[in-house]
C-alpha cells in the first residue's frame, strides 16, 4: 500500500502557481484527495499546467486520463516528465509529444 506523503509549502508557493489536491482548480480538473495521494501537486505557470508529482490512490482507475481531459477542456497546455512506460503510453495516446530533457508536452488547440 502506498502511504500519503506530506509536503511543505508556503502561501508564496500557492501564489506562484502551486496546485494541491482539493484546491479550487484541483477540484475543476479532478485533482482531488479521493483520487490522488497527499504529496501530489501540480503547477500552473503562464497557461501551462505542469504535472509535477502525481500519485494515484488506485491504479487502473483512469484518474490521470480524467485529469488530462478536464484540463484540456479548460484550455490548458500541459507538460509532464513521465515516470513510467505506462504513463508515457497514456500521454502519447492522449496527444502528448516528446520535448527536450525527457519532457512530454500537449499544446491545446481547442
């Protein structure tokens, strides 16, 4: 079983774009503590949603895919450094493309 992990953050981090589960934007895109463990976080900077640390509570529930769909529907560009082949496969099927330094990006055209 994976345990929740506490992270330290400040109000300045939030002001600079840190998104935590159950935050206002987190709720809009399905980034909730019911789906993702404590210690998971995202960043929003210049209209790009950086998928920084995502730890799903349960595998094979399509929580990542739902987050991607909601984020796309809200018009966000996205960037992520995939941590597994499975994640790379999900991102590729969704339309992400390889970018420098091991990143994958999705530029929203909706």
